[in-house]
């Protein structure tokens, strides 16, 4: 009796596809996986990412090796950065014999913020997305950050004798990068354009500050 590892197991997906139909993207999506991200200070922050991984399927190939996507991901242990992300996408394409491929990672990221008057510290979460794409050996990468902010309506302020309408808003920034960029920097760009930043924890003097700050800095959204 033959041992199971000695048995021949047919690999249907590896057989030629006579239909000659290429597919733009095949792969896996919605993978939840631990991730380490480099912070602005050079330290590391642990989070959990939702990940999509795809490669292009040539017209002469019937299918791809789905398990290899996870093998490539499991082998990545370095903190997320431009160089490590590019290496991940390149390794995925190489392992799957593909000339094109993409990886997208979406995850929450926390920044410690100090209240403007009391100085009390608290964490605020930001939604982050890294997307890398490889085509014919050329790598491109975009980083997106969504920051919660306060907006106070200049129209409401103009027509009201007391106060003005204000709301929680979200500002999204997407940049194409060719090197490392921090979430802190992109979040800062977004917050500078708002009526006021959002803080996780405020004391009474801080409430006065953010209320007056927003009122003095009305912005349409």
C-alpha cells in the first residue's frame, strides 16, 4: 500500500487553458492578519489588517495556486514600510509566476493626542489603506488616511445670531509615494484643513478651546 505522500495527485489548474482568455485579477480577499506598522517616532505599532491579494492570470493558464498567497503573507514579518511592501508584492508575483499583481491592506491606526489646554493624552483612531501594484516589473504605491475632524458651517454662522451648526466630518487623503510616509504626517495635513481637530478625551478647559477654535475657523464640507 502506497503512503499518501507517494500518490500522484492531479493538478487541474496547472493544465493548459485552450480558451485563451486572460483574467485581470485572481486571488484572495478579506484576509484578516496581524500587522506591524512603523510609527513617526521609529517605534512599531501592532494592528490587524484586512488584506486583498491578486495576480493577473495569463491566457494560457487555467488557474493559480491560492495557497501561495497565504504563504507569502505568512513569511512577511518586518514592519510595514515602502521597501517591505514593495518586496511583498514582488515576491507574490514571483511565487505565482505573474507579471502583474496587487496587494491592498486596510487597518486602523492609533495616534496619541494631547488635549489643547489640559494636555491630557488619549488615543484617536484613523483608517489607513496601503495599495501596491506591480506591472511588468514597475511598482506603484498609494497610501490613504481618513481623519475624523470637526467642521463648523460658515453659512450657518453668517445667518445665526447665536452659535453655528457644526458636525463630525471625515477628510480622506490619498497620495502616491516612492518612499516611506507616516500616518501622522498625512493625518496632520487633513486636520490643518478642518475647523478643529478631534481629540479622544477633553477636560472642561479643552471643551472651551475646541468650541471657540471651530467657531473662529468655519469651513465648508
